């Protein structure tokens, strides 16, 4: 099991990593252990707890999944995760005064996701509200939301056409970016002085527009040519990016200004929750 979309939830000033798997929230067990117990050795605590639960005949370990979440070093690493139901069973075995409030918090988080699955518009409204709260104007938010939809269409095409998640998605994205802007996403972040921030959340209108053009052009090429396999998808990504890159170059020549800039759309601030991965 793996994923690339790590979110951060906050319980009493403690960060709990979570991700969507099988249309429900899955939480980092290690993070939960640390939040509830305050131990500085949460992995050891979890290992001992698993052995204790198994000795008591509790089969909760069978419900644990290894999912890739963003680690403190910013790399994607596999870690034990559990859905809401399994987390409830785990915390019942942890002696902590925080257990009951954590159960209420967990139930609320899980409920919000269930409602979003039933009505996807709720998730869209929540994302818009988060951007609005951070100070983005409506015109920028509209472009960002449209960009998210285009990105989701593209990654769905990749999944259906033979690209493997994680590493290959990153390479394909880098190919589009390099052909569009002349730099990969990691290089782009360095230009803007970003570290753990979402690059697209710091793009201005034109940067977002050319990002969308490169990704939408790539999607159209995939569909028109019924592309299959990583090698062909990579070629399409380069060509889709070149379409956007050509338009960018013409605009830069006409205006005498570079689209790629070190400026950030909003000042960098600490973010308790990473809005989106796309």
C-alpha cells in the first residue's frame, strides 16, 4: 500500500499525519501514540503495545497497513497506519487521560471525510474556505481550484495508462514543468526560497495558468493518441509541456518580463495543515 498525499491534523498542538486510503482517513499510529502518551520513543511503545495486544488475542495488527507518509526529513516513508475504527481499538489499550477527547476528535475527523465522500462539493467548499482564510483573493482561488481539477484528471490518466504512483508521477510532473518553465518543481521551489511549502500555493496567476496549460495539453495528448506505458507518457509530458513553454516564451518576449519569478504570491507562513498535494 502507498500514497503520496499526506495531510497534517492537529490534536492539542500535536501533529497527526493522515491520508486518504480506500476512501477513508488513515492515521499514523506512531503519531497517535506520541500525542496520547508523550513518550519520546513512540516506535518502541507501539512495538511493545502490539506484542501485548497479540498476547491478549487482539488481532488489531491485521488491520494495520503500511502507507507512505511524509517523514520529518520530508521524504516519503512507509509507516504503520490505521483507519478510524482500528485507531479506536488501539487507543482503548493506551492508559491516557487524553483518550476520550481524542476519540471525540477522531470521530469528528472521520465524519467530515464521510460527508465529503457523499458530497464532494463539501470538500471543494472547505478548500476554498482555507485559501480564503489565508488571504488569497477569489480570482486566484478560482484558478487554483481549476488547476487542482486539471491535475486530478491528469493523474487519473497516468494511473489508467500504466504509470506507477510516487516516483513515476514525480518524474512525469518534472518533465512537464521543465518543458513549460525551464525548471523542475524542486528547482522552482529553490528559486522561490520554498522548503516545505506547496509550490503551487505560491504561484501567481500566470504561473498557475501556464501550469494548467502544460498539464491539460499533456492530458489531451494522452487521450488523443491513447498513450500506454511509462515511456510514451513521458514523451507526451515533454510535448505537453513544450506547448505551454512555447506560449510562455512568446509572452515573455512580448512583455520583456520573466514568468518564472522568485516572488511568492503570499508571504510564507507556518502551515498546520498542508492544503493539497497537487
